[in-house]
C-alpha cells in the first residue's frame, strides 16, 4: 500500500493519455474483472431470493432517502433484499466505472470495490455516491491526470457519502433547496479528496493503509464543524 501511495504521488502530474495510460488488457486482467463483476451480479440477484421485487424497490427507495448517518443499518431500513441489492448494485457500478476508465484491477482497486460493497450495507448508496464520483472525475480532468490512476481513490472517497444524504434529507429543508446543496457539497468533496489524499501522505509518510480514509476523516470533521457553527450539525449517532 505504501508503494501504491507513492505511485499515486508520482502519477498526480501524469497527463491523461501520457505515460500513465493503462497498458493493453491481458488474460489475467480480464479474469479479475470477470470475477469481481460475477460476484457483484451474484449478490445483486441473491436479493431476489430474500424478497420480492416490489419489496426490494420499496426498500431501496427508503435506503436512498435515509440520512445514512453512522450507523445506518440498511437491512433494518430497507429490508435484507434491498440491502443486498444496494450492495451488489454499488459494486457493479464500481466495476463498470473501473472498466470505462481502463483502470488496472490491482490490489488497491479490488480493496476499494469490496470496501464499497461492504459499506453499501450501512452508508453508501447510488444517490450519495454519484456526486462524489462526479467530483472525482472533474478533479482528474481539471488536474489533467489519467482517470485510470484516480479510480481507486475515487471509490475510497465514497466514505463521504453519508454527508450527501444528511445534507439532502437530514436538515429538514425543502428538497428544492436541500438537494442542490447536498449534490454540490458531494461534488466538492469528490473534487478535493484525490489531491488532498496525496498531500496528506506527509502526515504518516505512507505508513497508513487507510490514507484516503484518514483524509476523509479530516475533511468530514472540518465540514461538520462548519455545519455546527451554522447551527446545522447533527447529534444523531444511529439510524436503525
């Protein structure tokens, strides 16, 4: 992991399409992608063994509109079928995005995808992930770096997902005001996290396996401090 973080620092200035471009796919790479995609689809369809489609869609809607604050048990909120469907859907989304950006299916990317799947049971969903991923994409374009080098960091950055859901559904504002505010905040978080994660390496010199998580924690504390200063902070600790 330390080696990977050092590579990220070196790649931060790699132009898109330059020396950081991913090499041609090979049999092993295709096999790894197929395995992760197959596992994601298996989880996705296993949801229908637990609940009917109608129950799953209704539960998924409840998951999406939940505040998703820690801890938010999606099994309790939407039911086991909806929680598993959300898990498989998030993993499959990550696989598709990684494939589109031509990211190499290495250890950090595998860890990021499975971590997204795990936390999709109590915090991550399609709604709160979308603006963060968009922000990470815009960040890569703005800094003119290869998208393939930023994919894993973008997935790890989804740790900020609950912030988006809380701002959208936890402030008590009309949706016409809270939704744009939440989406902009999520996009901003996704935009600043990739470059910040590289800079924050100086705190631990690469000896933390959770560099992006550490960065998300610092950014989350800063954002929550601002919200509390504005009288919008949350004291909620659980949602199940």
